[in-house]
């Protein structure tokens, strides 16, 4: 496996007020910096890749390890069909080797956790000491929101395969969801120590600090994540939230703009101002979001009404104190 990573998908946790476009706890992709799931609709693209890679396969009889590395690189670039094709070729090269099966199964977790569970249990039956198989089953539990079962499986995974950085990060997600934030952060730090550019673990660490209102620590972790991964909107939305809670609004807006449209960025900044109790400025940002145009107008208008109501209540309380 490349760079000490694993092959695990992501899980998301959203803000209670519908404002931020993405606020996620991320689990890593297949030994890569990306995370994804194999959508059955990509089967057509896989057929096209079959033809595109046919000449390459004939000209370069890659080893199993080479094919896995190619698949991981393609997955990191978001080319899921290309990744699946490489993993299938690796499986053909050695049908008994557990690594290609684990990677193929990981691509099935989000769209079809039952199918993924079947593949991982079959893998575990043939390789009972496989940390990858235990981690895969743990991630199926995570996909179902069963944090306790996921924790058990992932603790076994890191016991059997302590160099699986992604399994440590996934375990951290379970621990965070169970309210065990200190233990979760230890898991993220282990993942980062194994894989210093593991942006999902850095993002997860930042979100863990956001959950306990430790915004400076959150911003520090999320800055590191944003330097490693420049394309994932979750990282920049989380960074914007941390910076906004620190009242560094200009940098927060810049981060939100890296994550999405101008409308989404203004909406997100308005949400942070709302959380900070600055309702007047929040209203102005929501108005700017409406003027910016885009497909989030209904959500922006809902947030605008909430801010207007909060400002009226704040004014009413202030007037009452003056009597």
C-alpha cells in the first residue's frame, strides 16, 4: 500500500442549521489522498477504460504491485473507472491475493454496503489475520452509522496492521462520534505520523477540534490539510468555519471561496457570523449571497430569515434592558 494509507471511504457530518455546503469527517481513499465510491453508473466508463487501457496492458505486463499503485494513483485523481480497471487487472494477475479484492470492495461501500460486507467477510474467511479485511468491515459499520461496531472492528484492524494510517483515521472518526475526542485525536495523530501528508486525517483532526470549540487548534490542523489537498471543498469549508469562529472573516471568506461558488461562500460566512452572534453582518452577507445568484437561493433565504428573527429578538432584549 502506498504511503502507509488504506482504502477507506468517507463519512460526512453536517451542521445543524442548513448553511455550510460541506462539513465532513473524512475517511481516506484506497491508499491515496482521495476518497470515493464506485457508482454503478461508472460501469459504462469502465468499459471505455477497458478499450483505452487495452494497448497499455498488452505493452506493459505490470506486476500486481504496479497495478495496485496505478489504481491508487487513478483513484487519487478521481478516475474511479480507471482505478477499478487497474484493481481488476491486479485481481486477474493473482486471484488469491487479498489486496485487489479489498480495494475493489472498498469502492462498493457507499453505494452497496451489503455487497461490500459480503466481499470483506469472504476476504476475512480466507485471511483471518488481515487488518485490511477487519478495517473494511469496520468501514461498513461506519457507513451504517454503527460507531460502536466500527470501533471494535477498526481496533482489531490497527492491532493486526498498525501501519494502516487510514484505519487509524477511521477509528478516530468512530471515537469522535462516540464523544471520545481525546482518544480520537490520538488516532488521527498516529495516522499523520505514519503518513504526514494524509489530508483526511488532518481534516478529521480539525473537525474534532471544531466539535469542542477549540478553534485555533482546528485552524492549525485544517491549514495543514489545505496545503496538502487543494481540491477538496470539505477542507476549505471546515477551514473557513474555524477562521470565522476566530473572527478572521477575510481569510474565512477566502477559504469558503476555495470551496465553492460566491453564493455558497457568502452564505457560509453569514452562517459563521450568525454563530458568532453578529446578526447584522450576517444579514448583509446573506443579502450578498442572494444578489450573487445561484442554486442555493432557498437555503440562503431560510438563513436570512433566521438571522433577521435573531436580530429582532436581540434588539427587543436590548430595549427591555433600557426601560
